[in-house]
C-alpha cells in the first residue's frame, strides 16, 4: 500500500459516482452546467479531506458502538463551515447549489470513506484517499456538467463553443436529461473499461 | 383547502422529490430491483419523512430560532433525524412488530436518505406553517413512494430482457429513470 495508489484509485478505478454509484443526488442535480459541477465537487472534496483526517486522528478514541453518529457529527461540522464560507465569498454559487450544500452531510461518499477507510488507516493515507476520491468526484461532476451544458445549451463554462446553426438538446439541462446523460456516460465508461 | 390540494399535486407529480428535485436517489436506484423491497422502502420513508418533517420544524421554530442558532441547522437536523429513526425503530419493534418486520433493514438506512433532510430543509426555506409542513412532507413522501414503486415495476421487466453488455444494470436503470422523469415532466403544466 503506497500513498500514490491510495490517491489514484479515486481517480479512475473506484471513481466515486461512476464506479461505486454512491452520492448520486448532487451528481444529478447540480450538473446543469460545468461550473456548478466544479463548485459542488470542490466543496465535497474539502469536506471529504477534512472529515477523513479528523476521523483518522480520532479513530482510537471513538467507541465502536457510536462511531456512525460520531462520524456524522464530524462531517456535519465541516459542512456547516463550507456553507458559511460559500455564503460569504461565493454567494452566486451558493444560491445555485442551494439545498445541496447542507445535503453534503448525507452524501454517502463522505460517510462511506470515513467508515470504510479513514476509521482503519493512518492520517497520511486517509488524506490521500479523501483527496483522490474528492478529485475523482469533482472531475466526474465537471465532466457530466460539461457534457450536459455543451449538448443542452451549446456552451461550456458559459462560453459558446458550438457552431452557429447548432440546435441544443434542451431536455438535457432539464430533469430527465440528468438521468439519461449519466446513464450513457456510465455505459460508455463500461465499454472503455471492457476493452482494456 | 384548495391551496393544500394544489400543494399535494405539485409535490407528488410536478416537483416529484425523486424525479424533479433529485433527492433520495441512492435508495431509488439501490432498492428498486424488486417490487417487495420497493413497497417496504416506500412505506418506511413515508412514515419517517412525515414525522421528521414535523419534528425538525418544531426544533427550528422553538429551539433554533429563539436562541439565534439558525447556523446550526444542518447539524441539529441530522441529529434529530438519526435519533428519530432510532426511536421509531424501537417503538415499532415493541408495539407494531408486524410493521417492524415488514420494514426490516430499510428503517436504519433512512438516516442517510437525503430526501428526509432535504424536505426538512425545504420546509424551513419556504417558511411553511405547521399544517403546510405536514401536508408538504406527507405529499413529498407519497411522491417518493409512487416513483419508487413505478420504477421497480419497470426494472422488474427490464431484468428479463437482453441488453447490451456495457449497459446492463445501472446505466440502463438510469436511462429508465430518465424516461420516467420525462413522463412526470408532462405534469408540469398542471400547477404553476
């Protein structure tokens, strides 16, 4: 086990929303544009790294019976921090993401990594794991956001990139588009994975 | 009365919590492989979501607001929901064992169902009063159960079909959910 493998496994082999199919709610909800996906991903990464570190440091002191409750309190504290910071400095993004910022608390990825990894491993490994998983999550959200934004509106990060006569598939930025786009993306990832 | 009816239609069909608001998708995709589990999960969520909606509303109104602790909302709500799920579990085990056995594993899982926390937060953000909170929570939960059961029915059929290897399971499940969501989009004109 090396730090590098713990870090990189989150980027492709176990990339959270696609491989483990965990924490789908924000994945579907905020990816109407690449920028929103990126913001949500970074907020989740911050919470993931912080909660992984604290859980790892406290893993010898938390009694086994109440560990889930303890993890949730730790995670919730960091989520409140993110919420307040975003409200103060990134108000526009805060408005767009809305209810999904407090909902990072119940994102299965964060609790899942605390339970499955950080509660059993030392601090450096837990930070590497949290960072890798978080960045994998961010990349996935940004990718899905870009695809939906590109085909749904013809823009990427708010910049018009498609040719002038391009008819956008409007439904991709609406509710059903999220499910369909993610379904196809997962299918294509399986195809690429099968060829290796 | 009319506004409550409108709220119910809007929460069940137009702004369906699963298909339009994207809350609670983990159980939606996780336990929808068979009809039985979908019905069990739907019942458990309906029950907990309604009770949690009311209790968190009271916590916000009588505990957090008077003491100026609104910034602690996320932590307070998740603790309330976790405690509530535990209480409901113990209560059902003692007094309604039949229902407890029917819900089984689904009860503890509900703590991390974001639909519960999501509806609790929406109730506060929309500034609902007590009765509206009750109606909205119950209607959202019914919308959740309806979508879950419909989706499970679709997936039971899909399981019997031959599909492309790469799209088996989750990818096809998601595309199916997309089609279901598209059908629900047809209700959009009902309520402004």
